[in-house]
C-alpha cells in the first residue's frame, strides 16, 4: 500500500481512508488513487510503518499529512510522526477539513502545538448551506461553523494558515476569499477538472 509518495519536492503521507465528509468534487469519487498511485489503504499504517515509508526525508521541501481521507482522524499518529520528523528541520504541513473538534469531541490544537509549520484547511463554500451541499458532512451545516472555529484557533498554534476552495462550478470564490481575508489567513484556489482527468481533479493533494 502507498503510505509515502512524492509530488514535486514535497513528501505526502497517506495515513487513513476515513473521512466524515463526502465532497462532490473529491478525487475519491473517481477511483482509488491519483494517476498510477494507488492510495486506498487496506489497513491503516501504524507509526513505525509511516516512519519506515518516509525513510530519510532530507531533500524534501515539505512533509504533508494528507491521506485519501481526513488525516486528523489519526491525531495520535500525526503527533508521534511529527515529533519524530521535527529534528530534520523540514517544514511540516497538515491538510485537513478542519473538523477535528467534531471528530474528537474537543479542541485538538494543544496536542499539535509546535509540531506544524503550516495547516491547509478546506473552506470550499462561503456559507453553511452551500458547504453542506458540496461537502455532505455527517454533521450537516454544523461542520461549516466548526471548521471556521478550528481555523481561528489555528492562528495561535501554526505560523501559516491557509483556507482553500476547489474551483468547482457554482462556488463563490470571491466570497470565500473575503472570509479568508476577514480572518487574516492565506487563501488558495485548488483546480478542479471534471472526469476523466481524475489525477488532477481537486488539484490532487496540494
């Protein structure tokens, strides 16, 4: 199974399939991987397996916790792996839906203090109703508010906070940009391409 894989000069860590959302634009709608890279995990790797897959990380510009699901579901693994990789001095990023508080029933940011250099959080809509329509979270519209709360607190723990949206038909990109600007965080648009271009749909993991 593919645990660690590279795109450009970044190393991505695929640690879970689990996700509380079922986004209409997700690459999972088209298959079990990105291009020729198989990402659907038969079992979740433990911390030792993740670190063995990383090997020597020197030479990479960034290490990214992503997953073919929501990586924050495996909070303990993220903490352990990040602590092990921190001495290499390579920037570490978390790509997440921002729903950690709902997943774990508490504020997880204290657990991650000092372990991340950046966090990329999927905004994907400018209000709760649109978010629910696009992301189809198990928590409905409450997920949108939880994601924004998670983003606000992130600024106290992570040097670089990014809100992202997929350039999907009907998404109000400027309204989303205004949310990011109002929160004082960075904003990035991720490209969407309709099938059969699954390998680039939703800009892969980046």
